């Protein structure tokens, strides 16, 4: 009679022997058939539990580098290694490309990368070599004289003696990279360990493919957002300009503009369209293009410019609202006429004082049947800087509105005197002070725009 057929449990191959459980008793007496089956089932349940825990941890990662580190940690536990690296290199060459190490310093990774790629098992996986399936395990790096001398030299220098590599791939994207784990002594994973890490790597590949598509989409959105904003700021006598833009991952609708106008005048604008994603970017592009046209035709009247912009918003985006501020500047006489539609007030930064410009309370564009608000005139003193910004600068701090405004005032007031002659330095100081610890470089849920104009 043939042996009973063993069931396959959640991807665990019942034909692969259990490495962590014994099928016989400690006394050496053969186990009863029932005990053997129970031991085998206990092994499958243990494997299933381990895979579930590891894949759950991987599923909680939302960034590529975090997922790659989790993959390395989990794989090391499964194959019994303590060091390794993963090279993320999508076969379609659309990036990003990344190498992450486990227990390896940056210099040590550099040493490993000096080995010819074709001489390593993970390198042959990345190159799609026909025999890559057979080159995953290298149980004795130092004793195998058929290996590339440079590979053996690096292994001896870094103190590892064996390696095990697996491909990382997904059904939709194909090859994504390869992971390799390193052993301190000649060794190779047991058959059961290889089976488990292969299952885990398959799940990891699909998860990494999803994160890759998400990162590519965010990069595309960021590219579109940057292309919709000015590629360079105009040079107008009597004023120095600097702009900073930090886009949210989903792509927000904050924007700025600066354009030279007839008779040496200058138009400055900042605004924010509600919502995020491609539709907000499209609306932002239309509003900015419209404002440029209106500024050329009637820039000396900021209220008229915003009124026309409000009509454009109603015609093109009837369900959307936006805030905006437009300033008509005459640098030769340091005169600014501005109007705002629900937008945050500008800051006037000087050596002896820092104050918000008193603008009238007004509704955002698209909120009322007919938008209207008076303009405000200010006259910056020589050397003073007018700072325009969007409310994302306040919201990304996580503070209440009042506290965020107080922080902004404090950040502007504390710009070192040595930096106040440079509009770029003023903008950078305010941004770093408001958003420390790298928050000024991205990762927040809000777009941020800062536009500084220093008058001679």
C-alpha cells in the first residue's frame, strides 16, 4: 500500500523535510506513524506561523528602503545568517536603484561591489544568467578555488565564508533585484530553510513591486508639479528674489509665480488650490497660467487680477476653491500694492522689526457669489524682505494655527543679520527653523511654498 498523501498547507511543500522538528523520539526508537504525522503537521504550522508573522511585518512597511531592510532581517532569520545585502535594480531600468546592507558598513558594501558582478551568485541573478538558479548557494567561499580570486579576497577581508542568494521578482514587473546572506563559517541553509525563504521572497517581490509603482507615481507627480512652476525667477533691478517649493508625496496644489512687468514693475503671486493629486495639479496649472495673463493686462490693479482669476476658477473648476495673493511691485520706489483672497498675510522682515502685513479678511476664490476685497499698499525700507508663503508652511508644523503663526514670526525675526542681505538665505533659514529634522525636505502631507523678495 502506498504511503498516505500529505496535504500542502498554505504554500508549504509537504515533501520538504522538516528541519526544526524531529520525526523520531530522543531515545532512538522509531516514532509511531501517528506521532510522525503529528510532528510533520507541527512543523508546517510552525512554518506557517513564522511566514505569517514575517509577511505581516513586511506589509506594514510603506517605503522601499524600509521594505528592503525588513526583507534582509527576515531572510537572515530564516536562513540562519547575520549579515547580508539586497540590491534593488528593476529589470526595466526605470529606477530607483538601491543597495541596502545588513550588518555591513558602507565601506564594506563598497568592497563587495568591487567584485565583478558576473563572479557572484546574486550578480548572475541580476544579469539574468541562464545558470543563475544553480548559483545561489556558495557553501565555501574560501576553499573553492574555482571562484573568482577577487571574490575570495573580499570574503576573507570582511570575514565571511559562505553565501546564499535568492532572486527578488514580481509577476507584473519581472526581476526587481537579488538578496544575498553571508555566513561567518562554511555553511549552507537546510532544504527547509531554502523553501521558506523562497516563499517569503516571492511575497516580498510582490510587495516591493507595489511600493515601486507607488514611488514612481509620486515621482511623476512631483515632476509635473515642478514643471508647472517657474523654471527660473526674473531679474528685476532693485529687488532680489528666492523661492522654495516642497511638494507633498500625493502632489498638492500650492504654487508661486514671479514675472517681470512693463516699466520695471514686478508681479509676485502665491496660491493654493484645494485637494491633491493630478486634478489639483491641473487646476493649479490653469490658475497660474491665467494669473500671468491677467497680471500682464491689469497687474497694477491686484483686485482686478484676483477678480478675473475667480471667474476663471468658476468656469474651469466650479466645485473647487482656491486661495491666492497677488502683489504689484515697483522696486524703483519700493512700493507694493497687494490683494489677497483667503490667503495667509505676508511677512515684512527688517533689521529692527518683523511684522505681518495687515490685509483685509477675505474669502477664498470660489466660495462666494462674487469675490471682492480691497487692496493694501506697503513700502518696504531699503534692505527689508517681503516673505510670501502658503498655509502648508503652517500646517506641516502640526501646531495650531495661532502657534504656527507665532513660530513663523519668531523664525523670521531671528534671521541672523549676516544672512539678511541674501533672499535665498532668508528663505532657507525660515524653512529650516519652521520645519526642522528634515521636514523641510518632504514627507509631509502638505505642499509648502516660500517666496522671498528683498528690496535694495
